[in-house]
C-alpha cells in the first residue's frame, strides 16, 4: 500500500496503515494519526502535576538541607535545576508532537536504526530503577495504613527508627505483599490502555490523580504547619552560610537529573498533542510546581521540628525526614489514612507515566516484530524488581545523590545532549518520517549505527566518570562529576554535532544536503516542507 504524508499546522501525519519493515515496525510504533492527537495544554499540565506532586519531590528539598544548603538555596536551586531540564524536554517533545512518533523511533535519526537501542535501554533501566523507588513508596504508604488501622501499638515502636528504610525490615510480610499487588495493578492498567487506542485511560488517570495529589499535599502541609503553630523558623537556623560551590552544583544537577528520564521520554506523550503550542504551554508550569512542593516540604519540616515531631541534631539528619512516617505517627487516623491513600494514588500515577510507559517502548524497540509495547512493560517490571534501586533512596544522602542521581545524570545528559544538538541544530527539526522505519533509509548510517553518536556518547561518559571511577581525584574531575548532567550534555552534544557535520553525514548520509547554518535534510523531506510553505504563502 502506498503511504501518504500530510503536513498540517506544523505537524506531520503518516498514513495509519503504512507498514515498511517488520523488524522496525509494529502497530504500537506507528506514528499517531490525526484523529488520536487530542492532548491539549491542560492534559500536559495535569500530567506534570500528577508526576511532580509526589513524596520524592517533597523529600528532595530536605535532601538539599542534608547536603548543607540553606533553605533559600534549596528553593532557588530546585527551580533552576528544573528550568534547565525543561529546555531539552520541550525540544525533545517537539519531535513527538510534530511527527507523532515515540522516543525510540525518533532516536533512530540520531543513533541509527539499530544504534537507537543503546540510549533506549539506558533510559529503560534508569526509569525502571525509579519504578522500584516509587513502588517502594507505595508499599510504605500502604504499610502505614495497615499499622494505623490494625497495629497502632506496633506503630509506636517505630518512633525511634526514622527514615524510609525501616518498614521492610520490621514489617516485611505486609510490605512485600503490597509490592506484588502494585505490580499486578499496574500491569492491568497497561493492558487495557494500549498505544494504538490513544491511551485515553492513562490521560484520564492523570487528570484525576493531579487534583487528588494537590489537595492532599495542601492538607498535609496545613496539618504540619498548624502542629508547629506555623513556626517554620527552625529550618532557618541550619546551614546559614550555605554549602560550598561544588555541593551547590551537585544539588542543581541532582534536580536536573530528577526529571532527566522524562526529558527523553516526553515524545511518548507529546505524540498525542493537538499542536506544538499545547505541549509547550502545558509543560511550562513544571519548574514552578517543583519549587512550590519543595518550599512546602521545607516549611513543613520546620514546623514539624517546632511541634516536637522531628528531631534533627545536625543538617545531615534531614535525610531521615519521612513525611509518611510523621503522618502515620502523629496525624489523627481520619486524616492520615485518606492522605496515605492519596499518596498511593499519586505515586502510582507517576510510576505509570514517568517510569513504565517509556521503558515499554524502549524494550519493545529491541525486536518490534515480536515485542509489543505491553510485552516490553512486562520485561521492564522484571528488570525493576531485579535492580532494586530503592536501596539508594533509603540508605544515605550521598548514596542517593552521588550513587544514583548524579550517576545516571551523566548517562542521560549524554543522551539528551545528542538529542538537542542533532535534532535542533544539525537537522533544524526536520526528519524523514518514512526512513525511521526503513532498513535502507538515511538513518542506516554505518550498518545501522551512527558512529558520531557512539563516539561522542562514549567520550562524554568516560570524562564525566573519571572521578567516581577513581581514575583521578583531581578537583577538576570532581567538579565535572558534580556537574554530571551538564558535563555530559555539552561534551556529547558538541562532539556529536561536529562529527556528524564533518564526517558521518558527508560519508554515510545518503544524499542528505545542507550545512550547519541551514541544517541537514534529504531532498524528499525538504520538498515536503517547501511545498507546505508555498501553499501557506499562497493562501495569504
């Protein structure tokens, strides 16, 4: 069947039934048709509310205090870090909204039709690591509901054991039972919401979860503040001088890395966008949401100290601040139980959107002929259980920041640097949508791999990891690692741009034309955009 391409309002539409190569295509990967691109700005804002108003965002603020930052530094840097990551997020989202394609297929234009599996698997493993952390929090909330309802006396014994790592140790049966239930529930949701049907159940879930979490966090914040008679000043007494520059940079990069998986993954959602305006405007509130939740967390922690609920002998003790535990211990049950249920709903929502959908696409992209999106999800859940990344979240502040956020931040910074420099600067946002699904198209490069991406990605990661790998403990390498996302982003992006422009495209580009100034594109794609521009000019 002959395929058709239509350009309308800056969006590209490929015939729904187009099927080019079995290995590179299945129904879940087909570009989204016009009638399923229904997500408006409100859908994307709701999505970010549903993902950002969660317990890890609340505790991320007190992680800043534990690192030695002042409370004002924490609030400013939470906003700055998330503003930084918003920029590549919107650029990456542009590809999904324009071409109706998910991230693994768009990535073929940067890494090659086979090489795309490398960044896809990087994103997949990291996302499923977060899946384990969020599932840990769901199980934690459910366990507290059980203790408040049926084991109040046992709950009081936990007063001396603060922090998120206590429940699996002291109440393992109920904790791991809930963990299994969480897995099964998510799989059911995924099964009834396949990509080929526009994933409307997930869009509806985001709109439901967002207001539930916002209202719940406001109530939780008010109860913490009222318990301390609205006296949050204890947090102002810690770290008045602020942290050293290198620690400040580490916290900024931790905030950048916090949503770095979504910066890669957003095309999996923006492919359903009504327009570029919808996805862009809908995502702009994200850094403001993060800053607001962080401020609520800090003020709530200060009020908890005033109330005598939280005992912190030094700033490092803020890592053990667990709002779920304080709710279970000190809130009346008629407040604590509904709020903990809301936490479960909200955390489950972010686990669906941020940590499960994207890995499903990534893993299925390994062998699209046999692996559907849902089968990819099942494999991803198995990976998450085996990875057990929640141990980093619950062990210590340095394990969480250095061993998790900064460590994977380097990998995703590398991936996102290649995305931004390749898509926005090298190609000027123009892709051949047909060739994303062809063996012999322009994205075959060298045997299906783009050597520019492979080389630049490897160099960026090695340089960034010099310090944690112990190759050198020089200050400059510590500085590069504490700026892991930014370091890897610029090294990989700039090197990829230069290698593509002066080597890969001239040698393996298959008739791609252009320059760094005009952008590189194949004649077929350029003619489509030129025709659309001429038609638009004629209408005027």
